[in-house]
C-alpha cells in the first residue's frame, strides 16, 4: 500500500454488485438478519475468505455471510481513499471511479493552461497549438528562448530556439531555429512537413516550398489539417515538380494519401449520393454495398441477390497510389544499409540512437536522436462525471482550465463520515512506556490501541454501528476489538464554529495534557473515547498477530527468515482491519418526494441508511517480539 | 496564547505588533543574521518556527500566519529581486539596502515546511541579467522533508513530497501533488488536481475530487499545525 500508516480506505460496494442497482438497497433493507455470533479459530491461517459473522446486530448487507477481506484480489478494485469517492444522491450509494461515466467538459493545454475549443482539438491532433512543446529526449517542457540572450545583447531579437532546461537539449541540436517567438507550432510544421532528409540547414526554405506544392493542387480539400497558407507564385513550381518532387514529410504524405483514397472512393462508389466521400467512409453502409457487389459479381452467389447482373457487371476497382504526389513513398534501396552503417559509426554510438520510449512518440522512421522533433504538449481534459446507473451528474467542474471550482461536486466525504486513525499512546500496560507505538514496526502479540475518529460532514446527526471480524483475515491473524461499536455523531454546522472550536477540541485526547490526565483516561468497553460537535472517537484494541515463521509463532523454534521474507513480500505483515460501517440518519425529504409545488414541512424526515466496508491500515507487524 | 518560553523548540509569533520581533529566529542563527535589520515582515500570528531553522533575509519573507517551519529548513529570503538597475549589477553582490524591501518569499496560512526543506526564490537570466523573482507559496501547502522548492508559485493545498525538487520558475497550481523524489523541471506548469512524479516529472495522475477537504488528504494542514510543538 502506497500511503503511510495509518491510512483508511473505503470500499465501494460496486465490487460485489457488478451492475449498480438502485433497487438493491431496498431489497437489503427488507431482509434484515441477525447473524449469530461466531468465533473462528484464530490459528486458522487459511487465506480464503472466512465465513465469519460479526457479533454486531443488524448487519444487513446482502453478503452478510462474508466479511470483507482487504487482501482478496477483488479488493484491489473496490478500495479507494475516501477523497476519491463520490456519492450519488439519487441511488443513495457511494460511487467509485468504476461506477461513473465521464464526459469531457473542456480541453486545455497543461502547460499554458489555455482552453482549446472542441472544434479544434481534432485538427490540432490533441496537442497544444501554441508554443508549448515537450522535450523529445526527456519529456520536460521546452521554453522559447533567443540565442542572443546568452550574448547579453538582449533586445528580444534574433533567432529563437526551443530549449529544455532539464536535459539542456535545444532545437539547435537538430538544426532548427525560429524566426518569431510566437506560433512556433506552425513554423515547425512548415519546416518538418516537407522533407525528412537530414539536410536540416536547407530545411526551412525547401520545406515551405514543397509544402505549398502539396497544398495547391489539394487545396480544395475539406479537412486538411494545417491552416492553409499558400504562398503566391507556386503555380509553376507545381508543374515542374510533379515528376521529381522531394520526398514528402510524414504529415504531408498522410494528407496526400488520405486525399488520394478519398478520391478513389468517390470515383469507385456506385451510388450518386454515397457518403463515402466524407470522413469514415468505409464504415458506412455504402461501403458495405460496394463490397457486397464486389463479391456478388465475382462469384456465382450473385444470382442469389436478385440476379440483377446489369448493375453488378462492372465492379469499380480502386487502385493504389502510384506516385509521390499521391503519397507513395518507395523505400530507398540502401536505406537499411545506411542505417546500419550509421548505427555502427563511431560518431553515433549508443547516445545517438533514440530510445524506445523516445521513438514511441515520434514518427515511425525516426531512429536517431538527431531526428527527434519537439513534441507539442498533449492536451488534458476537464471531465464531468455521471452516475452509471442513474445518469445523474455527480461532478461538474467549471469549464475554465484555471478554475478549481465545481458547479456540482457530490463527493462521498460530504455524506459518509470521514475516518481518521491515530495510534494511542497509553501508559496503562505497565511494562510499555508511553511513547506512541511505531506503526512501521508493531511488535506481535502486544496490544495496541488505535483511535478511530469519524467526522460527520452532514447537517444531520448520524447513528453509527461499527463491526469488525474479531480476527483479521489473512495469514497473520490479529485480534481486533472495537470497544464501543455503537455511537452517535453530531451534525455538522457552520464552518466558523469549526474554526473557532477546532483549536481546543482535540487537546483532551492528547497525551501531553499531563500524565495524570492521560493516565486516568483508559479505554473502556462501551464508552466512546472522545466526542466533539460533529465527530466521535472510539478506541480499537488490536493485538497484532504473529508472522508465520517468526519466533513468536507458536510451535516454531528460531526464526524462519524465508517465510518472513515471503510474508513481507506479499504485505502479509501489514495490519489491515476491515471495519463494517452502518450509518443511519434522518434526512429531510427532498425533491424526489414530488412535493415541489408545496413547501416541504421541516419535520418531513426520511430515515436513511448506508452501509459500507472500510479498511484501516494500522501498521506493519515485525517478526521479533 | 501566550508566547512560549524561549526554551521551547518553536518560536511562536504572537501578534503583528513590533513586540514580536525579539523572538525572531535571529537568536538561533546569530552568526548569520545578527547583521540583518530586525524589521521583520512576519505579518500574522501563530507561526511556529523552529529555532534550528535557517532563515536568511527575514525582512524579505512574509509568513501568512500559522505557518510551520521545521528544523534545518533553509529559507533564502536574502535572494530577493533587486530594484531595476542597470544591467551591470551582479545580484550576488551584497546589495545596498533598498528603501522598500522587496518580498522574496511569501508563505500562506497553515503551510508547513518540513525538516531540511529548502525554499529558494527562482532566478532567471533575462536579457543578460540574472535576477531573482518572488516565490509565492499558498495556503495549506506541505513541503516535504529535504525538498527543494525554487518554484515561481505553489498554489493552495499543494503537496510537495519528501526529497522532491521543484525547479526554477515552475508553477504548481492549486490542489496538485508532487510525489516523493520527483524532479519538476524548471519552468514546468502543473495544472490543478494533477499528480506529478518521476525524473523529470510528468503528470502521472489526478487526485480525487475530495482532495483538500478539511481532514481528508490534502486538507490536513490545520491538524498538522496543531500537532507541532505539542509533544
């Protein structure tokens, strides 16, 4: 577990109910059961779920026969830190990230925090269209700086480069300079779209020309990705370059191929208003028709489809791109040999070869560090979240990327009491001195007291019933007793009361408050430890179990290091206590009671209940006594 | 809350009146700070500052109140921005005392600077002049042990993990988390609700919507403050 001790996780009930069902709660309410108290053998080191009942009454879950096992593989998918969980007011249920759906509210660049309109997101390839780039070598953000800066002239002029402040890579390493400090992405695109040859010095000039060569014949394209910026006077160049145009850049070649195939589809499609010319043509029914006609006419099955042989007699045939302007690229004869030669040359070496993670972000041809291009920053999204079962919106952030506010935010912490855990240093057990136990090294078989504070964030008082298996599941069986499993928590009130009272309230539980005070306060069964305006603290008495193979393990002599190592590896030595929380409160009837028209009476109260498992991570048990 | 006796580990600022100046951490780092004028700009009350911390240039530091500074933390208020002067001045030279002390470091309420952390204003070479810029730290910020923060700003409820490094001029927005040991490269912007980690740091996840709620993860600053100096 990644969090430091002590931690608390809350289990989302969705793990046991694959389809979240609002009716489930009603069913469970109708069938309350009172399981009989039953003890299991603490020595039972069975790793499976133990059918063990809790001694508390009214554990009315459907799966009341089974206690929650924080170590079962399923628990990985249901345990969440409390602040990650949401709460659906309609289903009256905790919602974890698995039981919600998300929809994108806005796209923004995480670097410049500008919002990208949704219409431009696709065109910009989900990347920032401004000046934000990531280093292709180390992924840290690049900054635009002028070369003259170093010289100290400092008049904001001169060529500009992108430089990485982390690994000190700059675009000078690949021979790229920019004329302006703005609109870098367009500048870069113009430079790189045309040539992929490593002659970088001539890149920008040749590039823009070849780009326009490509552009002008295809300028009637509807969805060409780059903004059209056709230089004038490129008409003649088109003609003279048609035969031996320079090799196209990746993007340009893709655009050419896309255009070529679009033309092919529109030419070969049979129906006049075929939607194939548009995007995603091949998934349309028209494409299916065309395929069917292909197959039907070329086989004797054609007779089966109405036998209309006149129409299907001549299936349209698509050809492939045959020249460079259509996007064809013929692999050079000695390309591989050249690459190998370069790999083995002394001036390339290991450092000159792009790593796999670097290449993953680049075009497929890139093999060397010299070919890496700066990466425009990927956009991030703000997302609204909906309940999967009732489609109500649970979280709706404000659209602006800079804003941290929410229009709607139904987090679980506003409903379920916030658990927090704290070790209690008790001078009671005579032999142990007072300092708080080290949670990363709990000695086995020695009782530890932990304080569990539940803090209510609702404006209604809540009745809580806690339950826990008396022995924690897993190979290390620790005994757990909740000294006062049933208690009330007061209602939350204004924030100001909290601020005014907060400073003094917890001092009473503090051991520093004097040895006398701490000494006279001992955990008592049936009594809550402490209580505040909207929180209540109870004591859990935990007797950590023995690690298998340790010297404390009964029937063993000496320490079996291997077994301890195995146990530690599987985090068996982590003391995690599953606690079942059942809460009841009287909520005001809300709008769903259909009393929108008339004013709702204040005493119109509805009994509500909620039950869930949570896991308290207390600490790590040591092998030695 | 009466001021604690000078024997305690923490100096607690009591009010913004001039009375509070004698209990500034100057007595602990006498060798370092005795020359400094005592016109401290600590503005609010209840700061808990370890006597074993090293705070330089106190007149350039603003603590928002209820700020905790633990032992061995280093806060470089002496690296403040010089008033705009000709490009020839070297900011590393001891500057002539300016009339209006510029603020080098601002720390918000309930922020917690752990043991051994270093707060250093960011610097940048701009038009050939190396100059410092103010470091702004918001409210409820946690800076972990041995972390080095050179950011331009840390927002509210930011958590900087232990041994993390936040590079010069980085901007960490509200409610974001820098994981332990991460190295946030200079100039990086971490948007709100994001978790960054690794070397160099990248966005590796997001915190839950409940992050920063009082008492939950990200909202523990008040508790942390209360716990200081009690044992």
